[in-house]
DNA sequence: GTCTATATGCTGATAGAC
DNA sequence: GTCTATCAGCATATAGAC
């Protein structure tokens, strides 16, 4: 049965990652100390090293987990067959997924330069894999003749920047619901690709 | 005439700001030490405090100067009279101005959380002033009946995010010239607002 | 105007007691 | 599994010599 002292590894591990996520998003990776993370979890600084090799791994694990979840969630998202309904599915999915985890999104964009070279390359690979999902939809749309994109790669980057931008201003309980925002953004996406 | 030793304040001051700009953009404000900045300038750390009150002021001065330049440059930019040509002028201006100073743009977006409360509020005021320039154009376009924007504030944020996003992928000497990029983005902006 | 030297405090990470 | 204690190093900022 339950032990009285010490062993909380199944609880403490996730708590460490949650605390790091929140603190990194608020103050930035470089500005957060291991002691701050430990205090947030309710342990001493030394105890963190039972759950992470070092501070760098803590950051990398958060970013990799985020990108893995993103790719898996899009893989499992219901999508239509034609390019236009796939594009709509992507736009709505991207907004929803990103609004659901603002801290992880913020870190994934802001802390890339604090990754080691190897870790950076791995995260970049995952990011490009996600971008290429949208790119493929746009190419299909062009082949079907339902959209206009003079440069698919460039349109991909423009649309992702526009959609991700929602995170910078959206506030829960604000003027517009998430669905209302997604409706308007989908209209703008459609217009931007001439559909 | 020219003194032999010491007095280089007219040179060193700007050099300090240039070095800080470059290093903050590369590694992040919190990760850069005053010693690193001093080394880049070619002086000892203590000498920096002749040119800045402290590290925080160094960051704030860079961001404020950037926003001031942005607003002044847009004010002086030639613009048409009708809303549609003003919108085109804004889109092309925004891309050009931001591509010309990637480091300052990067810092202005990434280091907001490292500003003191008061400094943050000041920078935010300037940023909103710039956003409201685009907002006014969109409202005029609606009044003229040449664009469709179900929510002007939201469209403002979407367009700015899309346009600023160019900085994340554009590389000098790449596949497309700045003008070619601006042409394509202007098409997307026009489509997004149904013009 | 710039230097050296220094005060004071926090950093990441480890060793060993319990 | 967590704690305390500690190491070695670097941080910002200042004081005073030149």
C-alpha cells in the first residue's frame, strides 16, 4: 500500500515539467533558475535532477513533447477529401490546438535559440514536418484548381504566421468565442488563397 | 584638436547600443552579460555605465527607439488617398521596414517580458498606436465599401501577424527579392479583406 | 573616458546524510 | 526520494586610480 514518506516520483515528475513550462513561458528560459522551478514544485533544487539530466533537457523535452502532440493531433483530426475542406480543417485545427496550450506554443517559438545545436535540429525537423502538411494541402488545391498561390512555400509561411498570431491577442472570456474567431480567420485564409 | 586618449563618447555610445542590439537578438536579453557587450565594444564592463543607467535601460532604449522610428517612417511614407491604396502602402511599407532591421524587430517582439512594468506600458502604447494606423485604414475601406472585414480589430491583428512573419523565414540573397515577396503578400492581404 | 578591483549575491550541478 | 551543504563560477553594479 501507500508509503508514507518520500516516493512521489509519479506525481513530482509531471509537476516539474508543468512548473518549468509555466515559468519558462512567463519569464523566459534563461531568466528562470532551477531553484525557482523547485520552489514552485515544493522541493529543493537538488531533487529536480532526479527527473531531468539538466536544465537544457528540461527545455528540450517540453518542446519535443509539444511538437509530437501537435503532429499526432493533426494526424488524428477528421479531414475531408477535397483540398478546400482539408484547408478549412487545418485552419480550424491550428487555431484550436494552439489556443488550448498557449504556454507551450510560446516556448516553442521563443526559446529555439536556447536549444543546443542538436536539439534545435530535432525540433526544426518536427516543425518542418508540420508545415509540409499545409504545403501539401495547398499544392493539392492548386492541382484541383480551387486556389491561387503564386508561391506555395511562401503562402504556407504566411498562413501559419497569421493563424498562430491569434495566440498573441486572444484572451479567454473576451469579446469573441474561439469558434467565432475561427470562422473569421477561415474566411481570411480562404480569401488569401483566392478561393 | 583631437585628444589622444580616452574620450570617444560620441563613438562608444552608439557602439554600445549596436553591440547590445546584436547580442540581445542572437542570445536573448537574459542570456547576455554586460561583460559580453563590453567585450564586443572593446571596453571593460564598468565603462558601459557611462552610457547607460543599467542593463534594463539599455533594452528599453533599443525598443523605444525602434518604435519611434517605425511610427516616424510610416508618417513620412507616401500614401494614396483612397483606402485601398493606403492599405497597399501599409503592407509594402511594413514588410520593407521590418526586413531592413531584423534584429530590432526580433527584440521588440521577444523581449517584452523582460521590460519593467513601466517600460512595458510605454512600449505597448507605441505598438498600439502603430496598429491603430492599420485599423483606421480598414475602417475607411469598409466605409468606402471596398473591403470586407467582419471584425476590424481582429483583421488588423491577423494582417500584422502575417506581414511580420516574413522576418522569420526571409533570407537575403534567397529565391525571391523583397519586392517579389511584397507583391505576393499584397495579393494575399487584398484577398484576405475581400478586395 | 576607461581601467582595475571589488562587493554582494545568485547560478547549475553534485555528494552524501537520512 | 528528498534533504542539506557545498563547489566553482559568473552576474550586476560601484569605487577609486590614472
